[in-house]
C-alpha cells in the first residue's frame, strides 16, 4: 500500500473514533493494554531483530530502540492511566450569551487525522495510538526503518485485539514505506492528514518543518540547562545534576548544559564535575571551568547549543542570573531548564524570563514527561507555542469548535 493510500484509509475511518462514547474508548484502551501485556514475548522477539540489525547505531539510539518487559509494563501502565482520566472530547471550554440572546459554546473536538514521523522509539507507537483513541483521532504512524519490525508487531497486536473484540481498528494505520521518498510523500499528504508531529533528532524535526505541507507541531530537541545560582544548596545541585544527566542520557529531557555562578564556581564545580567524570561523562568547559577542573576539555560555541544525547555535557561559569538566562535563551531549544537557588526573587525571575516549555526551580528536568505531569502518556514534548506547548497529553490533542443555540434570531 502506498503512503497516500495509507493516509486515505485513515481519513476514511476518521469518524469512527470521533463518535465513540467515552465508555467504548476506555474499553478499547483496556483491550490494547491487555493485548500488549499478553503478547509481550512476540513484541520483544520482533524488537530483538531490530536491535540486532541496528547494533552499529549510536548508543543513544539503541537505548531508545530497545524494549524490555519493564518498558512494556510501563507502556501498559500509561495506557491504563488514560482510562482513569477525563475524556476531553465534548468538554465545554467556555459558554456565554451574546447581545442577541444566542448561547455560544466553545467545545473540544478531535484534531482529525494525526500523523507522526519518528525515529527508533517503538514505545511512541503505543503512546500515539492510545492518545489518539482517547481523543477521538485517527493515527497514521511512520516510524524509522530501524524499528519497523517492532512497530509492525505492535500495530498488528493492537489491531487484531480490537477487531477480535468487535471494534473497527482501521483508524490506526502504519506506513510500510520507510524510505526517504516515503517520508517526503507523507509530508505532502495534506489532503488526508490534519497535523504532522515529528519526534526524533533535531535534523528530522528541521526537515519536517521545512518540507511539510501538512501543519506541523514541533517536538523533541532538548538542550536542557541547569543553572546553579550562588545561593544554591550544593548537595541539592549535585543530586539534581546527576539525576537530570544520568537517569537516561538519551532522552530529550536529559540535561546537556550546566551554568554555575562565578561567586561559587571554585567551591562547587570540583564536586559537581567529579560526579560527572566518575560516571564517564565528558565535560566541555569554558576557560574558567577548565582552570578549576582540568579534566574538562575546552568548549566551543557549538558545544553550548548541542543536544548530546549521551555521556557529554557543556559547562560555563556565568556572572549571575541575567547572563544565565541570556545564555539559555540563546543556546537552548525551549524545552526544559532548571535553576537551583534559595533566593525567591531569583527563582521568580528565572521562571518569568526563561523562554522554555517547562521551567523548574529546585527540581530535575527529567520530570518533563506526560506520565509525570499526570497526562497518562504523551505524544511528544512541544517546544513551540502554537497550538500546544510542553508534554502533549489529552487536552493538547484536541481542537475546538463553536456550537451556537438560538431561537430563530437573525442579524440586523
């Protein structure tokens, strides 16, 4: 089946999920969760083939590609969490009576056909299907060739389980063409796809933004910063740094850059950076950082803007909060940034002036996640401002329309 035919099939079935009752959607989510759990062995066997074929891939991509019993359980837990959450479709966002006596209601509705193009993240396949179902959207998935065997196995398990339970699964479509030409065709299926969401490398996101005729929601790239302000608790700073950088270095909410106030740099940098080198993290430091911590290597301007997705981090000594904020807004990706401070005025300034989707005070950027925010799951982390920002959960997967009730009114 061609890319266009796949997208058209999703469009032909878009009304099915849009008109489902909340009860039916929740039952279907239960079916999907149970099917993924009971078929985990087959999914893991398919995943093992992808991992073996991709053994020459960079370590961060292998980590993203790999599934385990634990990761499948986490996926199922996320789907079950969606069942517990309110259905956003049909929710009245606002209601008022105008001067003519018309009752005007702003009501949440599905986006339509949601396309997603992504790299080596088979968990995304499950998250997208579950979120689209709960929000009444159809889904067209185009994963990378590195994960195709796993993605195909997951989609087959889900669609078979739904069909066997008496539901129409054809609002879920997986594009089989994983070539560059296939990706280009997908980006131009604006007749059938209402919105396209890229998840993956900065290069993928740039390509989709530049070439797509389908409206794009930008997600993903995360050059996340930690600013250790002069009043910071050094122990807290170390704990947050280690968690933010090392919990999962390959994900977009991992720390890639650290800024330290000059007044405390000589005291705190040796301990903070030792915690990095002891865990095999390469440090790209400014001139002052290298003078304080000789194991650091000189940083380039490119290092400050880089999403390493691995065991590397940049470090720069700054003169205070204004320089820190300016640095973050210049080199960051508007994803997630944090400050460690005991000064409330500095905390408020950081929250107000850092232009990112998620801004933290005294907490790890690792929390930028749909599950952690109580969304159940996410389709991605939006780093733009239209139409969604931050973790894209249920509400962010909707649009709205106006419903107007009258009694025969006409306009003069």
